[in-house]
């Protein structure tokens, strides 16, 4: 019986060690593997799903904000915003 508990303890230790090693590996390697860099010129601001496999994206490229339609057949520029979204005042009900 003691031998069974010893094997169970070793197995549990190895399992915990593997989980800790996986966690540390992900934390260390993820920033290096991330394709989006802090100095990137391209930023995805918002995504709006409109149907299955179809969505509308608000993308910032340098200082330009673009609305892009995405479907299973490809991507299409819908419009370029004249003003930034943050600059547009909210509508009032009155």
C-alpha cells in the first residue's frame, strides 16, 4: 500500500511540475511569438459580426480609420472615416 502512495505522489509531483513548466514557458515565449508589436502601424479597434462568417471591422492604419467588410469571399474597404470615432459627439434623445 505504501508503494502505491509513493508512486501516486511521484506522479502528482511530475504532473504539477509539467503544469508549472508549461505556464512559465507560455509566459516567457508568448510576447516573443505575438505578431502584433507595440509599434505596429495597424490596430484592430472593433469587430462586429453581422452574419455567419461575415463581419465588419474598424481598423486604424497610422492616423486613418477604415471600415472593412469581411466575408468568405474576401475583404472590401467599405469607407474611410472622415473623423475619429472618439471625436463624434453622442446623440441626445431631445
